[in-house]
C-alpha cells in the first residue's frame, strides 16, 4: 500500500485496517497483506519490480489461486493493465473496491441508478482493457483496425446508457425537490445524519424513529437514503434523514452520482454528525467528513456532534455545552439507548424554533384536533368540564401550532390559566 502522488501522510496502521475491512465488506477473504513505502509511485506499475516479484511468488505459493489483487491506492487505467499483465490475475484499486461494495448494497431504484452511473463513469476510462486481443491501428482512412472500431462502439453504447441514467436521475431529483419544497412550505425542519461509515448512523436512526432499516457492524452497511417523520417530546416535529456514510477520499464518481441524495444534507436545517467514540482515529474521521461536507457545499449547515458507542468507549451519557450554554455535543449509545433523551433535548434546542405553551379550550366536537395534538406529544395535561368540553395544556412548536390553528379554525391565543377548574386526566 505505497504512498505517493504528494498525498498527506496518514496513520499507516489505520489505513491498512480500514482497507482490510473494505475488502471484507465486499465479501472477500484477505489471505495476505503487503505494504510498501516509496517517495513516488512507479509510473508504469505503481509499485517496483521487487514488490511485483514478491506478490507473484505469494500468488504461486497458495494452494487455491487468488481471485484478485487489491491496491489501497488509486491506480491509473494503464497501471491496472500493466499489473494484470505482470501478475496474471485481476487487479482492483481502492476506488473500484468501494464502487463494488456500493453495487452490492444498493437496494432502491434510485440507489441502483446512482451506483450504475458511478460504475460507468469509472469504466469509461478503462474500456481499452477488455480488447487487448484486438489490433489498435491508428491513422487515416482504411487504417483503422477492428479493435478501435469495437472500442468506439462500446464507448458510444456506454455514453448512451449514461445519458439514460442521468435523465432518470434528473426525474428523481425533481421529485426530491418537490418534497423538500413541500416540507419548506409546511415549516417542518429537516435534520440529516452524517458521519464516517460504520459510525452507527443507521442504528441511531432506528433508535430515534423506531424504523427497521438495515444496520450492521460493517462499512457502507446502508446506502439508500431514508426519511422519517419524527415528533419529539413537546411537539417539535421534523424530518430525519439517514444518508450514505462518508470515507476518506470518497471516489469523485460516487460523489457526483450521489449528489442528488447529498442535497438532502446541504438543504438540512441541522446536521447530526455521528462519530464513533471508541475509534482511536475519531478526530481524523471527523476531519474527513468535514472535507466531504465542504465538497458538497454543506459546511455552513449547523452541526450537532454525537459521540456514539459510549458503551465501548466507557464514557457517561450526557450533553456538552459551549460557553453560552448551547448544546454542541451529545454522548450516546444508539445500541443500548443511553443518552437518547438528552440527544432529543439537544435537537429541540438546536432547531431554535419558537414554542407555543398554555391552555387551549376544546369543545366536544373537536375530537380530530385533540387526537392530532396527542399524536404530536404536545398535550401535557387535560381537564374536563361537565358539558363534555375540555381544556388541554400544550407545549409545542409555534409554527406547527399556527398551522393547526389555521386548519382547524381555532384561535391561536393560548390562556395562561386553565379555563376549567375541574380535575384532569
């Protein structure tokens, strides 16, 4: 796993462990690991001839032949071809490995289209490798060989498929924009979960929303974006979005393909940045996520840090506040439910919405309104009169209450004292 291309120095052990985990997440068994250190990569094969001989010897030593040789860095198309010619086995770089994992995990129509687009864009620079058995003459009329003709046909077909996929994704993007527009008009806040892959975003999403999306202790366990309506105590309503996990040097083909999905992150009112508190590289992971957020234009969205997996790190649940008293972080265990109430409190505070609190008089025919207030967890106390009327003490988001008041044609002025003195439920 040589370093090169003027890339910044990183923790070699952490990079190696992450790369092995990527291979296992793709369903591969790692039988041998090689590392190398060079000032700069070899232009033709990335690694030197000595390291190639070492890998070739290891391939021959195993009883069962290896299916693939993986490189933890980005290779050029020519380097992949040259390495395959030297090693006589398929060679994949880190970007190709991540694309393969995404292809395995995509489940929804949109997710499959996004991954296919990323794969085709990546493949477009590597088409030549499939036709090494054909001649590639170049020149004027009458000098074009069958290899070049076949490549041109493949490029044309690939280009047509890319255009079809982008057209379909554009339709999905417009549908998403309509959904965001409707949420904006209704005043419902959007909160997006972001974080390094395997930080526990999907587990936290399930814990907060009682959803049952797939969550596992592996890299890129879930890819497809999921949105759920969430009503917090006190009547705060929001839409919670679970997004794809980030990773260091996320392939630009994936960033481009998933851009419509990542807009959910850029347009959110609040980002919940989930960090694996037990990860010794958590600070580096935070920086890697922040770099991706800058790349998609989401770096200006307010963030609430959530340090997950305190059941492993040993820290106590609770909130971290800045000098002004604002909640800036929460320590939780999404798996065990520790600190979730404190996190909900922090989200409510950070959304910064006004509150409507007081007593509201309801006549006996206002059953739908009463049920709706209960569904929002907005009713703190209720009292009944002799004529079937009731009054409820509510505490909820001001915009939500104003919208309910318009829909049900009731006065939006709340009483500070209960209109009924009878006992309540």
